[in-house]
C-alpha cells in the first residue's frame, strides 16, 4: 500500500503538527525540546487556540521557540518570562499566555518572577524544561543540578556543602495558593509523551478557564552538557533524575481527588 493510499483510506496514524514550522531545529540530537515543542503545537491546535495563544520565551535553549511554533511570541530578558506573561495576560485577558523556560533561566535569575507570579495566581501556564544544567551558555551548574553531577562550574561534582542542594521548583510552587495545577512529567518514552501531552492540555484548559497558574515541569536530558549519548542520557535520567524529581501531579485544585 502506498503512502497516498494509506492517507486516502483513513489509515494515517500520525502527521506533523500543523503549527510546527518546517524549519530545521537547532537542538542537539536527542534533546527533549523538540518533543515538547511538538506537544505544545498539538495541544494548541487541538484546542483551537492558534489565534488566542501567546508564548513568552527568555534566554537559553528555548530562545528560538518562535522559529518553530507558528503562534504569536514575545521575547523576554533572562528569567523574566513570567513577569512579561503577567503583563500581557492582564492587558489581554482574552488571550492564553504561557512561558517556555529552562531550569537555569527559571530557577536561578528568574526565581523571583516565578515565585511571585505563582503567589499572585496569574492566569498563565509556566513550562519548565528541567535538564539540571545550563545548556546553551556553556554547561554550568544550575539550581536543579543533582548532587555529585559534573558541570563546567562543578568539574568534580556538585557539593551540597559548597553549592547547596538541588532545588525542587515544582514542590515549592505547589505550596503557593495561586497555583491550581502543578505537575512533573518527562518525554523519554511513548507512554511518558502521552502523559506529558495530557498534562499540557490540562494546564492550557486551566488558563482558558481562568483558574490561576499552572506549572508543568518536564524532566529532560542534555546529552551535550552531560557529555553522554542520547541513549545513555535517557538511562542516566531514569536512574538519577527521577529519584530526586519523581514524576506525577503534585497539585490539582481544579479536579477533585479520586478516592
């Protein structure tokens, strides 16, 4: 059966997301960003929010997100995406706002903006890609770098007596009254991808329904920064990252708890 016959008979099982541009992505092979971009594009398209969604991306590997997702974008200074999203959301309450940030951006220079946007319960979605390192700027230690992990600024491994402990951002924001949904997902397997997409759709629906701040953390790999192959990065993530950053929902005030 030819490709055309498969499509014409309704047997097509997958197609490129309509809102994902055909530009070649600059991300390293095996990087999780491309998968999350695809999921965000699918969610926005399936929810019919193409003309009502505005993304905000700051400095870091996520800075070129506007090159790949065919929606409206605003660029923010390093760490300031939640503040910029707050302003746009208040000026244009008819729009759905989301930020797309790495852990180095969000959890370090952007920690104040993140905490206070969540405390205020701004009607935005915050997406954090947590690969435990500064990916674009040279592989330095981020607040989420695991204990013992080697980076450009911790060549012998992160020491808690010198560098402090890895920051569990999702756990922190789940304690704030302004957050309505906080979850931690991954995209390393087909099953994980499906769960991550469901979480993103739930977060965008919360923004559409004016429920407050939704925070979606995606535990990810950085094979270039970790100095590993994509396959070894996934294995290392499963064996090390998930122990400190366990997957699943941390808070959901929109849906009642199942007994």
